C-alpha cells in the first residue's frame, strides 16, 4: 500500500479535517451518513453484511459520487469501518 500523506484525505487526497479518520470534510460527512444508513438497510433486508450493503450502494444509480467513492473505499479497506 502506498504511503498516505498525513494531511490528505484517505479517499480523495484533499486536506483532512478529521485527523483520526483521515477524511476531508465531504467524506467525513458521507462516512457518518453511510454508517447511519447501515442499520436501517440491515433491518430492512434482514441479515445484510457490511460488504453487501456497500456493494448495493455502489450499484444503485441513485447513489451520489461521494457516497460511491466512500463505499468503494470501504470495500477496499474494510478495517476503516469502525
């Protein structure tokens, strides 16, 4: 894995605002929204793994660019899902 610049977003490379998560302002908000949506989706679909949830988000045409970027990032880096 490439060495990540310490002041750049782990997803897009912009300046970070949330140091522990290593995310820019946009991706920090998106991360929170994706995390908040997971329990709702899991309840609606029954047993839904985190990876399945993220793959469904990526596949939906209605999914916004930032959400899609975050979902793809979390699929590639499952350890970032806290």
